[in-house]
C-alpha cells in the first residue's frame, strides 16, 4: 500500500509544535476554517417509532443513554422493572433525553445500525482516512440521540469532522401539536443548530458569561429564546470577511448537518426527533484538529467529558505524520 505524503516537512514540524504546546484559550491562527453546512433531503424523510429506534441496542447501551445525573435515578428504576426497550420508550415519553454510542454491525437488524452504515457508505468523505492516507480512524461508533422538543445538546466542540442526520419520531403528544414549518409543507424543522466561529470562541464565551449571565461561559450553556437576538447581534458585530460568526442552521427530516472541527455548537430539538451522528478524519485538516484541541476544546470545555481527547487527536495525528514522512 502506497502512503500518500500529507504535507511538507515544515508543515509537519508546525503540527508537532501545536501538539506539544499548552492550551492558550486564544483564537486558533494559521489554520484553515471550514464553515458549517447542511445537505437538505439527503435521506428519505421517514418517521420512526421510538421502539424501532431502540430495538437492537443492548440493555447496557440503553442504560448508558440515561446516565446524566438529572435522569439517572429515574432511568435505573424504570429499566430494572421491565423490558428495557419499553422502559426506555416510556422515559422518552416522560420527556427524558436519550443519548448513547453504538457500533454499526451488519449482523444486528436495528434501525440505527443499518441506517448509519447506509448513510456512511453514501458519504465517501467519511472513509477518506481509510483510503491509504496513513491515518487510523478511532471513531468507528455512531451516536444515537432521541428526545422531545426543547431537549438537545448543550454547547460543545468536535475535534474532527462530524456529520449528523435527523429523522422525525412517531409519538403520541397530548393535544394536537402542529409541526413548525420551514418553507414548504414537505419540509419542517426538527432541530435548530447554533454555531460559533472558532476565531471568536473565547470572546463569545466571555459574552455568554458577562452579557447572558451564564457564569460558566460556554460550559453547560444551552441557548434560550431570550438569548437568540443577542447572540445574532454578537455574530453580526464580530463578522469576519463580511460573514456573521454566529450561524443558525435548521435541520429537517433526512437533512445532514456537516459539523466542522473547532466550531462550538449547541442543538435544540424543535420537534421530537432522533439523530444519528459520527466523526471522521480528513488528512487535509490535521493542523486544524491539533489547534482546535489546544485552543478551543481544552480551555473552553475543561472539566467536562467533551474536554477530553476522545478522538485521540494527539496519537492519531502523530501516527499520520510518522507514516507520511
């Protein structure tokens, strides 16, 4: 197998220097910034029953999906009483947010496994690191998220490229809630994404702390409707090359959101939905991954699980550099 050279020796030395330096909490400089994007209607906009989503996951995975402190006690009690899938669906109906990792397996007939394999196969960029580029992808698992409107993921940052596809969930709401439309009757918003440009991430964290009165900055911060106008104003006032640095993307059924490395982001469900997500490497952005881990992720989200090097950026980039030289 031929190993492809990834960069010049000067660039390789720069990457190693970044990997070996301490977090600065400064805007990452001299690295290429990839902007968030969305592909509308990439998958069929099917509706999925919660039980169908969760069937095929192990009891351990179902339990792990409810391990956050606010819901762990309720989940442990419910999952111990009866069928784990039925209990997990009941917890979803009661308004708890489910999130767990799973590994795609051709032998397991489950919606998450089969769908993730099909979508990743149709997204060749997800496998670029395996195509003789001298990199090992440590993230071979997928992430399943399931929750009602108003729930979601607080601000965090991905070290590498990530992709996320959403599906509508069949549920039995109290009353007759109508879906919020976006453009046409065939496409409606399932989830709202907030992105912050990595070059202004430290400044935005100060803004959240001082102006939005969230003492921990971006740590554990979920935007509320009363924050939206102020966040968008910050984005326009700090524009880079004429582009706002706070971006909102509305994700509908079958839409794939492409999450670039280093952009702090939060996701809030507008309607009950499930999302499947996965991470992958792209050799063109090794320096970006290193700078993101040093200057954005570690300083701004320290003390949380997202502050850990869960994608093994250090050893993976080092391995890629060694194999490319």
